[in-house]
C-alpha cells in the first residue's frame, strides 16, 4: 500500500527545521546555485513520503543542533552534501 503524502506546509517546515538543526543553510545554498528551486521542492516531497516523518518533530524537539540529520531521514545525504558544498565555498573565501 502506498503511503499517503503528508501536508505540504508541515513538511516544508520540517525540512527547514532539520536544516536549521544541522546547520544547513538552504537559502545560502540556493543563492550559491547549489540548490535549485526544483531540488528544494523535491526535498519537501521526499519528506512528505518519508515513513519516519511522523517522529521527526519529536527528534527535532530534542536536537537543537546535530552534525547530521538522523539516519532515518530521507534527506540526510542532501543536507550533508549542501553543508559540504558550503564549507568548501567558505574555505575558498567565496
């Protein structure tokens, strides 16, 4: 049976909260050209179909800061990649 997608704005907020908790600057990534609008929208859609998303808010409540999103987060690799690209830019001074 296919999972019913969650509410768009709920997951938009969850992606934003997870980005903040993991020090992933989504706006900065978009400005730098590392995150296209379509990619950002895809992250929200990915969150909407995540089986673990219902427990995400609880995790976020207990993790003001984390080096990585939890292993159950379907966007974990994307957050890590965006953070790595930002770090590489910062190290270059750009």
